C-alpha cells in the first residue's frame, strides 16, 4: 500500500535513498512517486513545484 507525503522536505529526504521517481502529469496536478526498497511514496503537487523538485532530486526520473 503506498504512503502519501504532504511535506516537500520529507519528499526530498526520501528521494536521497529512492531507487527511482516516476512522474505522472495530469491536467492540474503532478503525481510524483518515489520507489524505495520496501515502500512506494506518492506526492501530489502543482506543475511548477514539481519541476523545481525534479531538478533537485538525485534518483532516476521516469516519465509516465
């Protein structure tokens, strides 16, 4: 069962040890999904914030 994140800082912290980040772009929302060894974390945000976060993460980014 995935866990939803609501804090950008926590998202950045988890992205340090994530395997990859999947990006799903909808009309008004962008879903960022961090896959770790055991848990899938999801984070919903607006497109501008998503671009800023994706520039700063170190894991592989996969566009869906």
